[in-house]
C-alpha cells in the first residue's frame, strides 16, 4: 500500500521532472566511464533496472568471453562488459541509440561492434557466453523508435519475437539474464517463454521504495 502511494506521488512529481530532464543531451560518469546520453535515448541511471544488471555483470568472469546486448541504449552495460575484457556486440533498433553507443565507445577508447538491429536480425546465429536484456515491457504500441525502449506492443510482440529468436544465440554454457519489474505482466512473459520451450529462473529480487525488480536467468526447457 505504501509503495502504491509513493508510485502515485512519483507520477505527479518525479515523472514530469524526468521527462523534462530527458529533453536535453546529458552527460555522466560511472565506474570509470564518461557517458553521453542523447535526447530520445534511454538514460540508464534514472532507473534501478540498469544498476541491478551492472552490479550482476561486474561479478562475472568476462575476460575473453562473448557478450551480446539487444537494446543497448547509450551503451553503458556493453561498455562495462568491454572494459572487463569481453568481446561485445551491442544492438539497438533505434539508429540514434547505436550512434550514441558508438560515440561513447570512441570517447572511452573501447572497441565494440555496434549494429542497428531489430533484436537479433543482423547477428549471425551462434551461441554467446553472455546475453544481457533490459527489455521494454509496457503493453502498448510504440509510436516511434524511441518509444520502443518502453513499449513491447499491445500483445507483447517484443517478447514473442525475443523468445522465438533467442534459442539460436545460447547453449548450456551460456548465461542469458533479463531484468523485469513488478510493473510488468510477469505471468504473460513467462507464458510466452514457455510457448517457445524456455523458462525464466529467478536469480534475485531487489526492492526499493518505488518498485521491486527481478533478475531472471533464461534457459531452454528441453536441456
């Protein structure tokens, strides 16, 4: 009940401030990286989900491993993986986001491959050691590519496509992790995963005043 009250207050006060803040290009420093976030690109530090992913990522043995991130936004997660020694491919359907990631890689002297891609469409089918996913999960139809960072389609089309394509990119030696919020329809997303013979195993849950986030490991049901 308390969290609902806080969320309602956030919608009335904090949300307008966030929308105002995102109207301009922003810069920040984080764990040794200097980052720029273009207007219209998801800002990773305004939301707990990215921080949870980053904290989990930095416990992993990434040196010499292959790393794939669909929906890279400004590139923070991918660049931290590259800084830790991973061979990284960063993807985004939004060309503004891919350009943003490229400039951040250049500014931080990091080498990664960045592709404009509708999920995995532009990536050769092969298993990766790690795949990190911070998906859009609000069930609404995005009106433009910037909104694709938030909305998964009225009928969860993003997750239909994700779980259909995903098995071509991981195996029993891979780790595929996805962050979701209590605000999304977890049951629906789990049902879509099951439809494509995959399951979501809870790794951890993290609560804040504003929301509860869940980190899942995705595995093939038949393995």
